[in-house]
C-alpha cells in the first residue's frame, strides 16, 4: 500500500507540473492557479501523509515482531536447556539401573558383594 501511495503521488507530481506548464502559472497562491493542480496537490499531500503514517505503523510492527522473535529465541533456549537436563537425568537413571542390574548379577554369580 505504501508503494502504491508513493506511485500515485509521483503520478500526481507529473500531472501538477503538466497543469502548471499548460497554465503558465507555478505559484499555488496565484489567483489564476489551475483548480485541478490545487486539488492534485491536496491529494498528493494526503497520500504522502498516509504513506508516512503507514511507514510508522510498519516500523512499529517490525519492532514488535523483532521483540517477539527475541522472546521466542529465549523460550526456545530455555526449552532446549530443560530438554538437555531431562535427557541427562534420564541417562543417569538408566545408568543407575544398569549398575544395579550388574551388581545383582555379579552378586548372584557368587562373587562377593
């Protein structure tokens, strides 16, 4: 939408210049300044103002998106850390169980405990 507003504003610039050249009057304050050129100037300024407001909204949205992305990265890092910790705990439990089984087998074979 911003690009479209900029494109239309540029077209209006050309139309304003063409109208000024046709009338031979370049001062909008002149009593005989073309009415169409005055209206086109108003429309062009409205488009530029709207494009500026949209750009500000876009910049704000990009900033919010950047913050959300950073927050997501933090959550993902915490999740990965938790997953790594859980995996280490599972490995430790599994190793303890294997050690217990080995100890039982060792003592069941008559070896001193």
